[in-house]
């Protein structure tokens, strides 16, 4: 036999009310989260995300400011340029850009990229130099002017390396 559930009282709604203490705790928690969001929006930066704005999506770039593209290249003895920043050595471009201050302070680290490239491309010509190059595209009213400049931010000559 299947047990029959007890009959409900017609005056009973079936909704349990949250105790006063529970409502206060939830209200206080909501107020803290909203305060963090507001404070982060006004004074935060990317490192406080999600309580701070993710500036990449929350701000607008100046349409007359140049666009800078950073890349890492290796040079062979024949002068051929080999791209190292497109995942060729196990790191993506954004990872390189995040390490730029470190690479400027310790240019010998670029030699590790050459070693990684040589390990992944054993038949390729050996690299004699590794450079971090920044290309600037000039803009006027948000459109390219055609003026492009390259500057070497840091480089290491692998032939002189120990």
C-alpha cells in the first residue's frame, strides 16, 4: 500500500518566513557587496575585478593616440626575422606584454625564448638575436594615417651570451 500524504490545512500557504535575523544578515551582505562594487567602480582598477572595472571594456581609447603593437622576434644569421610571440615558444602575445618590465630589466631572459624556439623547431636556422619590437600606428580621428614606426624596446645578442 502506498501511504497517503496528510491533508493540508486550507489556511496554510506552505511558505516559510525568513526570521528577522536572517533578513538582516542578507541585507547586510547585500549592502557590503554593493559598497564594494560602487567603490571599485569609482576607484578600482583591473586587479580588483570583479569589484573594479575591467578597463579594457569600460573605457574608450583616445582616437588620436597611436596604437602600439608589441611583438617578439628572433633574427637568424641571414637577417631573416622569425616571429616568437604568436605562440611559437609556448607563450601568447598578452603573456609577453605582461612580462615587458621584467624583460627590460633582465634582457637575458630573451635567450630562454630562443632556446624554446630551437627546441620546438630543430630544423630551423639558429637565432643570433632576440628583440622585443613595438610598432606604433599613428591615428587621426580614429583612422590610420599610414605613419608606422618600429622601435626596439629590448634585445639580446645571442652570440655574445654565455
